[in-house]
C-alpha cells in the first residue's frame, strides 16, 4: 500500500502522518491491499481550476477523485460519478490506483456551516472520494442516500479510532 500526501495549501496545518494512518485503516477495513493513492490537499484557487477544467463546473468543490486503475480518467466529484458499485465488481481483491484532491478551504467553510471540525470535513471528503473510487454513485437521490449512509458510517468508525482534532 502506497499513500502519498501532497499539502499545497496554507489554510490549515495538517498532520500528514495521522491522515495516512486514517486512510490506511480505512483501506484495511475495506479489505483493499493494492493501493497507490496520492492525496492532494489544495486551496480554493487550485480546486476551482480543477473543477472547471475537468468537470466544467464554475467555482470550487469539496473533493475530486481521479481513477487510474483502468487507465487515465476522472472518477468522481462530490456530486458527479458514474461507476458501478463495489459489490458488483468481479475481482476478488480490488485495486485502487488514484488521486484525490481535497479542498481544505471548503472543509473550513462547511465545518462552520454544519458545526463540525474542519478536520472531520477533510476526512469526510477523503471517505467520499474513496467511496466513489470503489463504485459508489451519487447522481440519483436513492444512490446519494445510500452513499451518504455509508460515508457517515465510515466517518463515525474513523472518529472512534482516531483523534480527528489532532489532524
């Protein structure tokens, strides 16, 4: 398992070691051993450029994931994905070869809005991106509810095992 963190934002100081442990633990829980993942923590201007270039949406978004497992391609954003559910996959040992871009500025804004910690929001975005990479879809209301339930469940489990405020 290879997880690399690239911190290109200055909004918040990030404990990269803890973040790596959290992501490693999540993949262990998901029983995914073949992982090559780059996590890019970015500021609003960079996320806006990515969102506009690859998703053709104005302004920033929370998270964008690129899935390179089957070749180069965009896997998801917070609200756009079209890949099959992991339960539908035939391979016995799923592989993740991807990059996830997380906008820390958006995490800070959303944390204020929802009364949570920005650290929890960053982890939520990573969980969301990883779920997209594993096939979860949020383009329809039903799929969005299913994905949100799984995202919340995974985040609760992570919060029980790790001190997110130390992120």
